[in-house]
């Protein structure tokens, strides 16, 4: 077994990415404090052909040096938009028939492994601030709350890790559904 060189990975170009069929998921980032986290999230969304990232509130927007440092060019491939208020973004997505999913620890949340993907549905997945998580008013606007199971002493994952876990799970369920 030998490690592959980047030239051997057969990755698509930015133009091919933009013209490819996307995973029917929009990732909403609400008040993410760290631009490095935002950049990492762009890379994960590129990897899984996510339709769009919606940046809300204080979340940093490209072009941004700190985003660029971790995004490694994925801000050029992944479509993104900005809303000052996440509630406006949610209302627009509801009109477009997206199922709104918050990722948070909540009573009556659905364990990620038990969340059932429905074919032909479009999903908008919300990730909240690194300290405070998803705001309760946003949870109240959500159709469901998904929780990533954890078994150690810490109460949460880094937001960029959470995005990677959740979109990988949704991507694999969508592709096998």
C-alpha cells in the first residue's frame, strides 16, 4: 500500500464542482466566532458536495485571511450567502420546503444515528455558536433537533468537527436511500 499523491486523487476542478449535482443540504452557521472554524467547515462542505453554506450573524465571511488559512480554496467552490439574522434565513428556507434541523443537545432530540433521511427531501442543518450553541428561538423554529452521541467527559464537540460528523452521516444516508 502506498500513499497517493494529490495528483493521483482525481479530484474535480472548481468548475466541475460548480456544475455537479449537489447534496440537498444547506449548512447554516449562526454566530460562529472563529473564522478558522468557518474555513474548516467550508472544506468539509466541499468534500461532500454540500449545496450551500449560509453564514449568519457574527460569522466571518469570505474573503477573510483566517477563513482562507483553513478553507484552502474551498470558498471558491462552495456556494455561500449571508443573512444578518438567522430567522430570516430559516423563513426563506421553509418557503423553499427545506426541513430545518438544529444540531444541539435538547430534550426530545433525535440521536444522529437514528435520524431517518426521507428521499426527495431537502435539509437545512443549523450549527450554533461555539459557547452557547443553537439559540432556543432557533430551536423553536426547527422541525427537528439532532444530537451527536458522546460518551466522554466533555459536553460538546468543536463546531467544525460537529459539521463534519453530521454532514458525513446525512451524505451517506442520502446516497444509500
